[in-house]
C-alpha cells in the first residue's frame, strides 16, 4: 500500500513537472526576454539620431565593438584636420547583410560623394569560425525583433541587477563615452588566445567588404584594419599569417584598386599593456583607444592628404 | 561500415569547415592548454564543467538505482530535465554559443 502511494506521488510529481513546472519556466523566460528586449536601445538608432547634427563628413569609421571601444573619430578629426564620424556598432549588427543595409541607409543621409576616407576595422579575420557564422545569418529580420537569447543572461541579471542596462553613450563624433555605463574590469587571466582563420576565408570576406565600400563611397580611399588585441605574456609570432593574408588580399583585389592606390590593409600591433584594455582582449579603454587611433593615423600617413599632427599622449591631446 | 561511422562522426562534428580542419589537425599544445582554459569565459568554463560532471556521474554512480541500466536516461527524469532547463536558460546570453554543431557541443 505504502509502495503504491509512493509510486502514485512520484507519477503525480512527474506529471506536475511536465505539465506545469517546465511550461512555467519557459513562459517566465519568454517574459524575461520581452523585458530585456524592451530595454535594449539599438546602437544603429543612436547613429541615425546623431546624423541630423553631423553635416559634412570626410571620413567614416566602420567595424564592430573593437572599433566602438578602440577607435576615435574625434581624435582622427583632430589629427587629420578633417571631419570624421564613428559609425561602428557592436558585433557589426550580427550579419553582413544587416550591417551593409545599415550603412546604405546611413549613406543616403549624408553626401556620400564627399566622403574621402573609409576605415573598416574588423576582428572577424582573427576569429576562427566567426566569418562563417557572420555570413550564415542571412535573415532579413529587423534588429528590434525578439531574439531567443537575451543580451545579458538571467544569472548576470541576478548577480548585477539592472545596472548593466545603463545605455552606452556616444558623443557627437559617434565615439563611445567612457562613463559609468562602461565597466572596464579586464583581468590578466582572461587575455586572448591568439588565433587566425584560414587566409582564403578572411581574404574573400575582406575583398567583398572593399567592393561594398567602394560602391557606396566611390571617391573614398578604403583602409581595412585588423585591430589590436591583448595577448598578455604569450609570445605569438603571427607575422607569417599577416604576410600571407596581405599578399593574398592584394592578389585578389581587382586591378583598378591597385592602380589607383585607394585600398590598403593595415595590421595594428597588439596592445603592449593591460592598462590599455577595457573589458575584453580586443576592447581598448580610453588610453588604449588613443594609442590605437594614433597608430592608425601613422599607418595611414601616406593616404591622408592633410597635414597631420600627432601628440605623444592622450593627456597632451586633451590639453 | 565502421570506418564510415568514424569518418561521418568526424565530419559532422562541426558546422564550420575552417573550425573542422582546426579540430582534425589535432594540434597538441601540452600544458599551454591550462592557459587556454583559464582564458575562457566563465560561461564556457561552466559549460565544460557541466559536461565533465555529466560523464563522471555516469561512471561514479553506475551502481546507483537512478543510473543503473539507464545509459544517459538519468537526464530524462522530469525533475532533472527541469533543473537542466533552468541552468540552460539562466546562463544563455547573446554572447554565448555562436553556431556550434550539436555534435561539436557534445
């Protein structure tokens, strides 16, 4: 009798879990996703609002979060004497199609024929599998559509509350403002493991992006930038990879770009110090951003037609 | 037949060709692996730990009534399913699991 009762209660418990508990957890998660999505302010919209006040733009910065954190249109404007705007967005909006549509949309709101410099800084050639993942997302969905994964996990919400949802701010140049919304907590133990994808995949991807940028900004010189990362104490000789990638990149470029000298690939050096890194190995903090931007200007010196002035430190620039 | 199963499993271990080649290269890094593991995100470390716990539990508790003659079916018990579902939903975020094949995850 007791055994029968135990069995019965087990069956009831199992039935309760299947019929009530599991669906309840799923519904609760769906509600959490809705709240998470409602609090999310798409980065693309920040730029679309800024565009109203921009006026003429001579140079544009594109790319993912490495460029959001690590490149400054304001510094570039100061160094080069022409107006730059930082149009980079985290994760490049998740797919090339979506990011290209965003750039096309943006270009209709400025005089794209007057854009003279385009910098595209992407980490994808350094991330194994990311180019394929990036290309595989061919969905036409709007960035506001509900995703099945939240921006921040439930566990992180429980640990940190809603403070992480403070929206990041951009200044009038489109640069990230390093304020309380940016939590730079990078530690030595979480430095990057250097890796490099097969050159052919990277070259295909980069040449395709060059073709796209030249079609949208026909009078601009295109700078393809492979950004800095922080490798900690690891010694990593990637010169062979970079040389092969450089050779293949120029080899695959159509003749017209080579003769007009409008396209260049730039490999930025690794961050020399952890003091220049923000919250992951490819996100610079404010000093790291100045260092990367300064290095970019030096690499672009033959392209830039203006007289450039490069102060030795971010403090000197701020003065 | 046996060779076909082995090759098939190897091929379907990855959805991305570049990453598949990286895996099939079987590069041995020695103790560098500890540095690589330390560099992983907390979510990845937790996922790895969970995988190890699943397998170790099968071995350690093989004579326990919930595991005995139930190869991996322990994880189909409703209460365990509920716990696994809650763990999965608690740690899922936009930055986790790009497009890894199910076999790759296993």
